[in-house]
C-alpha cells in the first residue's frame, strides 16, 4: 500500500470508465450509462464521479465496494427525489480504485473541494485558518500570524477561529513576552529601537537591548504558555515581580506587573473552561428543516482559541449523519486534526473517520461522543451555540430575502440575483493601479470568487479610471465567454455594480460592447454631493437615474456591497505598493543577487547612496569584490 501522501497514492489504472449517452437529460439515459459502467466495476474500495453530458461533475461518492454502491443508483424505487434528479442528468462516470475505504474517504473529500459538485454537501467557508508561528530560523525568533502552507521552520500554534482572535492574542503576547514581530530585513537595518520598544511591546533585540540568552528565555516562556503551561509562566512572572520589588527596582516590578496583566487578559478571554482538556476540536450540529449549522470549538493547550459557525450547502434531503461526516472530512482536508475530535452525536462511520484522519495526520486521531464530565458540558455548550447561530442565520436569511425582493423591484431586475459582481479601482496618482471584483449572493459574500486585476495595458494612461474599468471588464468577460460560453456554470453575474457614475457606466458599456456582451444587467453607484453616504445616485444602462430613501434597507445593502469592493481594491493596491517598495534600482544591475544587494544596503543604507558612492567606497563593502565594484560603478556612472 502506498503512503498517504505519495504521488501514486490513488490508483487510476484501469479505473477510468467514461461513457457518453444521449445529451437529453432523462432518467432512462442516466440509468443506461450507470448500467454500462457496472459491467466493468470491481468490488474493491474506491471513489466514483457522476458527470453530465458536458463532463461536469454532478456528484462524488466513496464506496467500500464500488460495484455494490453504484448498483444502488439503478434501484430507482429506493432513491429520493434528489438522487433521481442526479441520475437523470448522469451521462458518464469516472471510477478511481483505492487500497482501502479510508483512502477512498480522503480522496472523496479532496475531489469534492476540487469540483464543488451540485449534489454533494459542501463546506462553504473553507478559507484557511490562521495560526501563530514562532519562527526558529533566526537567533532572535519572530512571533507572527500565519495562514496557508506551513513551510517556514518553527512552531505553529492553532488553529484560531478567526484573524481577529489571532490579532488580539498576538497583541497580548507582545505585551507578555516582548518578542519581536518585525521582518528580518527590518530587524537587520535598525539603528535604534522602534515604537514597539517605547510602548513596551518588544525587547528591542535588533539593537542589543536584550542579550541572546535572555531573549531565548522569553521564547521558551512563550512556547510554554502557548503549549498550555500558563500556570508555570504566571508563577515565574509573579516571583520575578516580587523579587524586583524587594530589590526596590520598581520600574522592573511594574514591567512584570504589566506582563502579568497581559497574561490575565488572555486567560479572561476564554469563553469556556478548557483546563485539563488535551488538544481537541469540538463539533456540534443543529438542524431546522433543510438548514444546518455546525459549531466548532478549538481547544489547544487547555485554552479556548475561538469558535466558528459553519453552514454547509446542499443539505436538502440529505441525512444528518452524511452531512456531518462529509463536513468533517472536507474540514480536515487541508488542516491537521488534533488527536481528539469530540462530536455531539454518534456517527455510523465513526471508526472509518478516525482511521482516515489518522492516515492523513500520521498519528492516532480519536473520534468520539463523550458520555459524562467536563467534555460533555463543553459539547452541550457547543450545541447551544449551534442552535443560537442557526436561529440568527434563519432570521437574517428571512430579512435578506425581503431586501432582495425589494431590490429586484427597485432596480427592475428579472429575478433575485444569484451572483452579484461589484467592481472598483484603486491607485495613488496613477501608480500601482489595480482593479478589484467582489462577488456576493443571497447567502452573503463569496470571498473565494474575489479577483484582483493588475492594470497592465500600455494604452491605459496612469490615473485614467475610465480606461482602468474598461480593461478590467474586458478581461473579466472575455474570460467568461471562453470558459462558460453557455452561461450555465453559475459564473456569469445576474447583476453588475460599478462604483462610479455616468463616465464609469459609459466605459463599462464600451467594454462589454467591444467583446459582444450586451445582456448583462449593470448599475452604476455614484456618491452624492460632498460624497455623503446615503445620497448615492444609481445609474441605469439606458441613462436613467434614481435615488433611494435614506432609510431604505436596499440602500444599506447596496452600500455594503460597494464598500466591500472599495475595501478589497484598497487592500490589493496596498499589497502591490508594498511589493514595489521592496524593489530598488539595484535589482536592475546584472550579476547583483540578493546577498550582494543586502550587503550594499546594509553598508550604505539606501540604493541612492549606492548610486552616488565612489569606486573606492564600493570596494570597501564586505563581500563585494573589485570586479563587482567596478561593474556597479560603471552601471551607475557609465
């Protein structure tokens, strides 16, 4: 059996069976395609994909025995309406055999997240969770927030429920342990302490205000605290404070007092008592009708690192156990599970889940429902949170549905838009120009569909907002025409909002007409006099304009969409500007790599100083040979 992460982990040899049937979606054609596939199916474990006449994935499923599981789809008298519709659309199947049912479960989760099939339960919010990273690749380790692949060398603590909870914890940790949070380049170029040292959130190792040994002790304490040994750290700080007071060093005693306050702040933020509990994730499910909420608590080192509510999609006519199991596997697809996963109910495939997660994590992962004690109390609290979150969601959905119906009437739309795209641009005096697209639907913002556009057309003049909008829309809809010409994949907007007035609308119309798109509903939103929020004017494609009452819920909703696009565009511009700041004229010199660039910047301070340096001054830089110094001098003075 191949390892869980090996390239040949899943065997696709003689496992792909693709059969095209009649393109008319009907039940008989779907059953015929499935029966043809059944003729060659093995009884081995594996994963199957059901596809429509274009090859788009309708459903991904796993099976202990492929032949037995797939044969159930031709027993139409036992199928619910949801699966009957799926079979009626099926025209081909793809089969992948695996070595075990646990591997099939892991692959199923991967493929669901990849294809987002219409008939699978989907985890909507699959954004990566933030961690706290304590770097270990520097003499003075840095503490920072981290998302994404864990490639950097160091100790990771998490997950945290949100970026806000990480930021609050990091803020308190800076007060508590005085560890640096700056980048290595910033650290290496300091000649005096920065503001964080002045406000007592850093020990200023960059300029030698603390020894390497004493800083290492702070790192050790922070690692102990984040690992759950907060009592030890608390006792140590209290002892140091008392000793400083006894020595009449009241300034140092006050510093220890402030650090103890920071420690107590972190502990006071614990909404639940997790003391004595090992690293664990706690999940509880609440359901009303076809709506499902799953509440997650993250416990690490005896501390509660936050909780989050999830609302899986495509749960209508799906059993609660299947929803829960599918959610858990998608949740842990890219995040390492703890050794203990607590659920508020028994699942039929509990042992299989444990085996699959253990295979993925390469250590034993226990999945269970506690019966008594503190663990059961925590689960009961998670269950209450899940029910309350679901009630809030249903109330918000009812209000949102009313707002959407009013918007349809006010903006004269054909129906409630499933996909709204909002566009905005950002730049400073024509530099680092970037366009942004934000996507929203009835369920809220779809952040995984947001897009940034670097403005790179040489004909677009710096600062020309109209030309920027034309370029963004041309690129967006030209790609949509290419990738979804039939407009049936849900990637075309039902409504486009443009941040701007008549000029932006004219530019947008020109862009769509240029590429032959003429039937997109588009509304421009221009700010009112003195740019006052609440007095916006809405511009239609035919030149008409309307203003909404100041207390209109539709106005508030459209403002929120516009503001989110503005926020995203500004952030994209700032990121581009920050990257540009790190680029200097030294990057253009042939033969000057990162090491030599760093040596010269450390020696001279700025690229401008390097440019004006004499040949003798360049030769005096450590690590710069006479030949390289001559090349530099000739480049800037030749």
